[in-house]
């Protein structure tokens, strides 16, 4: 029996809804065929956006969407994607598959998609191959309400009103595909570029996101914080509001990532071990940020995370299309619990990517659409959005097949929403054992309980022929006991319990 202790009297901090954010890049079939099919498509759409996909994403309350990349962002020139579509420049997508990018999905289409989703906007600017002027003019085009060359151009292109850019990324992966810069150089370039990401309307603030580290490059975090962070009084606007971190779970390493569907128990636990590494990364990068920013004014923005396996056989290797199993569901649940527990510093996270790429929540094939196991985890976790993190502690034990791949058997996070409902999310990544969880709740009594679960054999997935193999199901195994609740969490499962 494992013990879970929840202190309902101790609210720690808000869990930003943006922790459940998403990422869409001009990569493979994420944008084209996945989100956008064009106004003339036979697939039902509204202004070119797939109706079925938009409705599915609205159900899980997508809080924020990052676009246009990714590596694509640092060779994206925004003027190629505005104006009449027949006049838009066609280019080769050199990063992803060498296919023709016709720029039919650009700035106007992105804001239309976000309007339909009802989500915040996270635009990633081009520092790698773009100029300060280009970035500045893009911000003006999107956000300036008045008389100016870029506002006039926006009106000419059919949209008189300005949009709201909630977050703006100044470059992407500038240590690699975004220019192969060293951290000190990037830090100083960031200071320059962000100066011209102007906030034209104080009622529509833009939060500026600096490019952070690749995995465990702690020197990058140190040098960028040293060069680019300016501590300021709360009423003043500093140089940066967020610093990104990129980390993907790929159990076989970059050269041999392994199959998304054909894996054994050893690879399962190796995947879980790599997933748990996220907590160490957050803590160590966070400790460096604390040196310069002890008040945590700058959020850690984990704007690329998720599983990265070998592509599905027969698909374009540059499209990064992979299936999604119960293994991905556990990876999602563990990561989201970690982000919640560290939400004093982690202010946004964007899973890569939304549709048809890497750990997608949705897969499409022509008119068909399927929700992945990862989708259903996000569905259960949505109740944490903007809720208050509660103090909780959980007894765990190490499980696995080999000493170097041993991992904690359970993960959890607990919050209370504005209606006073407590939400417990828990994962059991043990493939063989169920666990009885004896839960003590301090400061409140459990009056009403409901629960739901995603569970199955580790290889189970949803396909276009069998789209509901893995879904959210009611869970009836929670009982009230003196001082709290007790339940048994099955092996290989992600569980959500609501307590009123």
C-alpha cells in the first residue's frame, strides 16, 4: 500500500493553463492536411480549418498555440505568407522533407485558427535568418492599431483590426538550427531584437520569450540569463518574460530512437527513465535562473517536449509521423504532473506537436480523424488549468528491469479549482502491478467523488480502423475512508479523481 497525503489547507501557487499548451510547425502534415485543408476542400471546414479537428481541440480547452516553428521559424519570412494566396511565394521547406511550402497558411490563417480554438497566441519570430526590421514590422503588422505602413498593409490584406499576440519568441533553437550561436552572443542579440518587439497597446501586453537551452546545456542558461536578464521593479517591463527549454523523450538516443509501436518492457522502462529526467532538468535550470531571478519573474517555457521515435514505416522521414500508444499516454501524464509540481517556475509547456507530428494528440488521414491516447490524457488533466496547486506527497518505490533503468512507480499532482473541487491526477507506470493508494486529505472531507481513467496494455493504440481502443473510461474504484479516500490504481494507467 502506498500513502498519499494531501494538505487542502496549503495552496502553493497557480498552475498556469498554458502548461497544457501546444505546438504547430510547418512540418509534415501538421498544418497542411492536419489543421488546414483550405476553403475549397471537400473535408468540412470553416475558413479552411478542419471542423472535426478544431472541435476535438476545443473539447480539451487548448490554452495556447505556438507557431510557425520550430526550426522552420528561423527561415520563415512572414511577408511570404500574407496577401492574395495566388501571389504568395512558394519555397522549399529545407528543414522538413524538402517539400514545397506554398505559404497558403500564414499570419491571417494562424489568427483565424486561434480564434476558432479560443486560445492564446504564441508567435515565434525569425532571428536566425531575419533582420531586426523584419521582426519589428511583423509585430507592427499584427498588433498596431492606427496609421502606419504595416497596419495599412494588414488592412489592405483584409483585416483592419489588430490582433493580440500573447507571447512572442525571439528566435528558436539559436544554439542549433537557429544560427549556431554561442550563449553570450545570443544573449546580446536577444537584448537587441527584443527592443523592437514593441507593445503598442498597454491593454494587450506581449510576453517575450528568450531562446533557452537544449536539454542539459546549463552553460547556455547561465550565460543567457547573465547577458539578457534585467531585474526590475514589478511595475516595469524587463527584457524577458520567459526562457525556453527543449527536451524530447527518445529512449534509443538520437541515432536509434526506436519504434513508436514495436517495443519491449526494457524499452518501456527506458522510456520512462528518460521521461523522469525532465524533473532534474527543471530543477537544475531553475536553480541557475534563481541566481539571477530569485523572485521568479521569468517563467520557464518548455515549448518543445514529448516522445520522438522513428517515423512510421513507409512515411517521409522528414515528416516525423509516428503512432501513439499507452506508452505515450504515460509519458504525457508524468510530464504534466512534473510541470504542475514545478509550476512556481514552469509557466508554459507546449507538446510537440498538435497533429500528425511526433507525440500528436490527433492523427488524420484524408477525411478520417483519430484521437490518440495522449489526447485523452490532456482531456483528463484540463481541470488543472489555472487551478491552485496543493501540497501533496506520495510514497513511491523503484520499478524496472535493470538497475540503470529503475524509475519511481507512481507520479501525482493535486490542485483545487475555483469551485473548490479537488483534482488528483496520478500515473502508474509499472507494467505488472496495481497499487492500493491510501490517501489522507488534511483540511477537508470527501463528500462526492468521481473518477476516470485511461488504461490498457502497453502497446494499445487508436487507429483509423479502431479509433476507440484507448479512451477515457469511468473509474468506480474510489472509496471514502476515515480521513480521506482509498483506491487501487491499475498497472499502466493514468487516473483522474475529482473530490468535492
